[in-house]
């Protein structure tokens, strides 16, 4: 049934061990990981001088499967609207790399993995992570794949934060950083939402101080509540109104405390579905990385990129209240003050934060235009060696 | 960069005049940059860097495809995005009459860069006066809209405009009256308020010596 699999067709997640006891990963926090496995996918073909690669950084709950189809799945990868032949990130042109984050739970090493020192799952003994640690691991994958230079690093939400961090730490690696619906510094409200999600998990009686894997149980109630609440922040009033309004879940309303409104059924489904693909410990670790992310805090933060100017595309959606346009403007303000070439757009969309995953034509056209732009900054202070 | 290319190659006529007043290597902010024609030319031929501001979808994409960095913000309310003195030149081409408060926009521009280039259609141009005498609001190539559907909120003649520059502490370094075709007029300043269809102004901060630039 090849016809079912449009776009990239069937894609496959691979795994590679990027750090081992002989070459351990030293984290920003000082801890060391003796084994780091990374799950990744690639699409398209690397060109002869290994310079047409585009790196995709996923958001909080994404995975390596960004585009194309896994056999038997009802849906393609999470960013199939963006990536594929002729699409905004055109696989006829670019060699696309997408990996699962360190600390994740979909093939890459994370707190649910086995700690080689004990033979048991890491649990809360897994070290705290930093946005820069993700970048370090991404770079190791890039080197492993023989890529010389990245045409672009692209990410939405927490993926955009990785793209930003990467561009500031190692501007020489990339031509363009695409930062969509992201933030350079979470607001108190953002942190508050994350905190409630984590509390729901930690206070679940099955959390067992993070040792639930060994005890063959899972904090499913906590994790699904965390997801339900977070999901509300990913959409918008207008989006919910259009999708559900006050429609009842069943033909007749049945007043009581069960699922009676359609929006309640939807949230319950979101919570349940999340349990099949996500781990409570990864949720704790990854949300915490975002809370502490503040890359412009250091006065010297922009020195490296100022000397080797990356091109930026920063985008927000007007109905996104999780990472609002004001948060994108903050990024633009910093980058523009450093006299970097920055393009910024606020895209109209009623669908809130999740808009970055959807087919919104002006948004996708802008990404395509930036990646394929005819830039020649030779002779200007933006020219690069 | 090809420094010997004259602005007369490839550039729209009024943009040629603007380009001639932008020193090589300048950081340029172009408010209402359209499809990025001016900035793209300045980047390629004058070693400039810069940012355009535009909101029309097709023009935004055209400018981006040319490699012109482009920021989608509201000129009336969001110019605070740019730090003081973060540019050398700010260009506002045929837009001042369409912003809500020209005085506030000019003040923001003055904060962002020491040198401003502003073009403005002249409502005192004689055919407009004739139209008014005939009982109708002016319409022309420069002012093609009906009164109810025009983006132009403010109607000023050149001699109305100039006191505004003084009020916001801008000094007129140059005024270049243009013909209806966008060329500098052969007659220069002579009778400009009556005979020029539009004018380009080069402005500097009043408290600042323009030779320092």
C-alpha cells in the first residue's frame, strides 16, 4: 500500500552510541554520562561537500520521527507538514537530521534508561540537564554523520530554544537558526504551569521517588494530568471554541462529575494517548531544562555569534499565549541589538502554541523562503569565512 | 560587493536618490521596505547591512527571498524593538502620511539612527490644487486612492511638513523635490511646494553636527 505513505514514504528510526566509557559526555552541571545512545532519522541526501544538512530540534514531547511514515501508523511524523519533497524543508534539496533529545524516552538515553553503573534504571539519579547539553549531543551526531556544516538548525518551542543555544555557543556550525514559538526566558506563568505538571507526577502514589520502573508501576495519573493541563496551554480559547464549544461528549448531556462536555473527552484522550508514548521522568527532566534556560543572561552571550553572524528567523503565532509574541520579540530585540541579520514574523493563526505543528501557509512559506533565500552578504560585516 | 555599480542600475528612480544619500557600509533600517529592492541593492553594492519592515504578505516573502532581513512589526507602536543608535540611517519611503502619528514615528526614528531619509508626497502639487478648485479631493499617480479607501491619513504640503521636522528636533540637511516620475526636478528647489509631486528629505538630529557621520 505504497500510496498510503505520501511525502517521504516510509522512514526509519536508527540508533547510535555517541558517547561511551572511553569518550564520556561531560554535562554542563559537571556530571558525566558513560553511555549516550541517540535515536535519529535522516531524510534526503547529503551533498558532496556535506554542507546541505538541516538539523531538526524537537519540542518537549517530540521524538526522532519528524517526517514520513512508520509502517502501520495512522499519522506521519510530527513535523510532516514541514519536512518532505517540495515542502518548506525540502528533502529534494536538504539532508534533514532529526534526533530524540538526551533525557528523552523515545530511543535516546534518558532517566528511564539503565544506569550502566548499577544495572538499574537511572530514575532521579540521572543528572540534571541543560539546553547546552542537548546541543553537545546534537553536535556529536552531526560529526558521526560526516556533516561538515549545517545549512540550518530548525526548531519549534523547546526546539527553538536549542536552535538559539546552538547559534550562540557554536555559530560556526550553522548558516541559519530558525526559532519558532520559543522563548529565551520562561515567564513566571510558564514556570508555574510546568511546576503544577511536575507536582502532579511527583505526588502520584506510584511515582515512588522515581523508582517506579524497578517496582513495575507508573505514575500514570500524574503524567496524564500534567499532559491534560499542558495541552490546554498549547491551544487557545478560540481554538477550543471552534473545536468544541460547549458541545456534549455524548448525544445527551448527563450532568454529574464524569466526562460530559466534548472538551473533557478530548482532554482525557490526550492524557491517555500520552501515556503510551511518554515517560514521567523525562517529563520532569525536560521541563526543568526549559525553566532554567536563560541564554542571554551572560553579558558575553552574543560575543561568539557577533563575530560569526548566523542568520536568524524568529517566528511567533498571534494566538500563542504559552510562548507569546512578546517572548519572540525579546529574542529579536537581543539579536538585533547585536546587529545580527534577523527576520521576524508574527503569523496569524487561531490555534495557539500548537500552530507550529500545523499547515499554515504563510508560516511554511516563510521557512521555505528563508532556507532558500539568495543571500550574498560578501563584503558586508555579515560575511562569513 | 561591487562598489562601482551606480544606483541607476536596477533601482527604482526615487530609490536611486535615496541610495545616493546612504554612505557605504551603513546599517540601514528601511520602514516600509516593500519587496526589499533598496536594501538588497545596498547590501550587494554598498557593503551595507540592514533590516526592512513590511507587513504585506507578498512583499514580505519577496524581500525574504532576496536575502533581506525583515521584521514584521507595527511602525506606529513597535519601533521600541530597536535599540537607540542601533542603525546609521533610517529610511521611511512614502509612508509618513500613512502612519497614525508622524511626529511620534519621527521621534522613534531619530532615537534609532542619527540620519533619517524621509519621502513624502506633496499635497500642494499644482494638479492637486486644481482638483480641489474643481471641488474634488486630489488624486494622482502619487495619491491614487479615493478619499474613503486611502491609507494616507495625513495630507500635508511641503511647507506644512517642514515645521514638524523642527518640532521633533530634526535638521533638514537636504531636500530633493521630485517630479511625478520620481526624478529629481531639473528646476531643483524653485517653486517646489507648487511644482514637486513629492520630496525626499535627508534629516539629521538638530543637536548634532552632520559632518560627524
